C-alpha cells in the first residue's frame, strides 16, 4: 500500500474506534491493523525523509540526489 492509502485507512480505523460500537474483539482487530498500517506509513515517511536529506546543492545552484549507502 502507499503512504496515502495507509494514512487514509488509519483515519478510518480511528473513526470506527471512536464510534464505540465495536465489541472488544472487533476493536482489537482494528487496533492491530492500525499498528501494522502505522508501521508501514512510518517506514515510507522515513524513506522519503532520507531521500530529501540526500539532496545536495551543487556549485551551480542546482540540486542532485546523492547516492545512498543502503
């Protein structure tokens, strides 16, 4: 899933949990899914942050993406 899809699903999970209409088992399933989605979104965000940090300004004022070491 994409970062945007993960965030959208997280928002839906929060809405469902806030409605207080779920039984305990259903709430736990949503909570578990939310943790998985949160980890996925956090990973995608960390990757994007790393790419942004690798941008380096060249002497001519343009920007290049530096090679990553992973």
